[in-house]
């Protein structure tokens, strides 16, 4: 790898997270689900059972629009807000189609399960997807594939990412089956940013340690 690649291996956590939407984007994506679940619960407790789902949908949409407008006003990146809005529309579609508030969280569960399976397959076939993603994000070539140590580092990093998505999937499936709509919203938020940050830290640490252990050119 070139000197650019070496420097990229030490990229700060904040820079990498910015490339995937940033902490703000991850938080913004968690707000509408929280609003949805809270509104649904409050409406139900106040005896508006039949109207709870429509109220929850309306509140979630209003929160998403508010987030989008705030991002525009502040000149912030719209990646998280737009992505969150698209996912919100899909989740709302599931909820309205089934007539159940908990179905709002099904798309996210499916996506996490697919990521778990996809990353696991990439590890099994010896093509750790985190290596390709890292190279793409950092503007590197594919020379890491010919470096045994780096392949191992990216395999370990991919395992961390697979474990992250597996944990999200397992927790949400358990809460879904228990019909805990409010806790599903909380889990979506708490298992989003913290676990993503941890997986990024593991990835950077694995690459940095591997590069530091390689012998310097003569």
C-alpha cells in the first residue's frame, strides 16, 4: 500500500462516521421511530385505540419533515435526513398494510438480518466485505487483497460488523414477538449509534495494528 493508504488507516473515528452519515444522521434516523412509538402508546392509553396508528403515523411524518427542514436551515448534510425519510415511508407502509404498530419496525429488522447474512457470507468465501467498503470509502486500491495480514484484519473487522447486525436483529426480533412497540423504538436508537461506533473503532484498530506490525521497507 502507498503512504496514502497508511495515513488512511489512521483516519479518526469521526471522519469515517461522517462518510456513512455521521452521528447526527444516525440519531436523526432514530427520532421518528421514537415519536411513532410514543404517540401510539399515548393515544392507546388515552382510549384512542382505533386512531392510535394514524396518530402515530402523522406524528412520525411531522418529525421527519421537521428534521429535514432543520437540516436545510442549518446547512447540514441531508444524507441522514433523506435516508431516514425514505426508510420511514417504507416502515409506515408496513404498519398501515398490517394495521399493527409493531410492523413499523419490520423493514429495519429485515435489513439488519440481510446485512448479517451478507457480511457472514463474505467472510466464509474469503472476501470480507468490510475490506471493500473501507477501500471504497478511503479511496484506496485493492492491494489489501494480496496482503495476508490485511485480509485477516478485515476478516476480523467484518466479523465485528456481522456481530453488530446480528445483535440488532436478535434484540428487535425478541421485542417484536413480545409486542413491545415502545421498546423496539428505544432499541433501534440505542443499538444504532453506539454499536456502529464500536464496529468502526474495531475496524480502524485492526487496520492500524496490522500496518504498524508490518516491517518497514529497507
